[in-house]
């Protein structure tokens, strides 16, 4: 990194206090920049996420090892007439995404970042933010207002739903059932089992309900969220996107935490160059 660029502190606004936004706030604050994160929710922590991460998550957050709830070594994929086993080349860890985000939140705060909660940024707010900050990073997920402000395609959105049963399981494998444009999953989380689906926004819920009824599964709670896909970045030295706001998610699973963090590292390496 250019030392001259690195030595000049900048005022940076990050819209969205999810995993990537908080990671960027932490690292940019350590580089002595003045960072403010605007998060629309009242508290930090993503809830609608399976929290199944490859072991690479420890490369970014070694402290997250204490959050591991289970180790996953393979997946059983159930097709209509057969099932296959796929062994993972790397171990996967089951973690609480909520707790992971809060771990990063504390790191960002300790590094000096200012985190503003319950602040839902609108397009009109971005005009004022552009006046008061040197750089703006949109990292606010599927419905990115920063992405919209740059007249970029909003990409494709799928619906994700999940819920839990209070069943203790330390199985070292997950299960998946392919459906149209997505799949249903089962993840043993130690003290509970998670079931979820990602699929077309108009069909995911009825497909999930039919699966649960067929298998006599009663979930104690259900949560839902949209997942965006379709990479897009603005041509601007003032504004950029990172993580799901940029559409950086896996087309097969909808996941993208490691992809987003890798993109964040690339952004940090080139900072303050956004083009």
C-alpha cells in the first residue's frame, strides 16, 4: 500500500453494519481513518443466515474459534431417486452469525470506529453524507440504497427462510434437498437443528411449508430475508460497494461471507483508490 496515501486520514462513511461493513470499519480505523458506520437496525447481528462458514473464517477472525458450535465434514444431497455424499476439502464450522457480527462490532469500536444504530439512510441522506465524508462504502445488503443511488442494476433476489427445532445434534454432516433455483437444507447446530430454504421469492415459502409438512417437522420460529446476486460496482472515486450490496454472493447457495471479506481485503489493499 502506498505509504503517502495510508498516512492521510480520511472521513469514511460505511452504510450497513453487517459482517463486511464492520470488518472494513475495524481495519480502516486501524489505518487511522475516521470511520462512521450507519446501521438501520437497533442492534448489531445478522439472524437470517445459516452461519455455516469454511475454516477460512479463522484467517479473518481467529477469535471466532470460540463461537464454533459444530464441525461439518460432508453433505448428503437428497435427489428424488438417490442420495450422494460429498466430502468437503476443508472443514466447515457452524457458528452464530449474530455472535460473529458482534465480535467484529467490538473490534471496530475498540479501533475507534463510530457505530450509529437505528439510522436508516435514505437516498436524500446520501447527499448530505457526500458533503461531510471523503469516501462512502455501501455494505447494507440486498436492498442497498447506495447501489440504488448509483443507478446500478438491483440484480436478482431470492428468498431465504429458516427455522429451528430444539433437538440436540452434533452430527458432522449437513443435508440438502435440491429445489427449483435453490435448495432446502438441514444443519445440526449442537443444541438445535436448523432447517432452511433459498429459492424464488414467490415459491420458496410454499415449497418450504410442503417439505416441513411432509417430514412432520415443526419449527419453533421462522425468519426470512432476501439474498441478492449480480455483481455491480460504481465507476466512482467517492463511492463503492462491498459484500452483498455489490451482489457478491454464490449463485448456488446464496452465501458470500468469505467472498465479501476477500473483496474487503482487496478494497483495503487499494484504498483510497476505488477504481
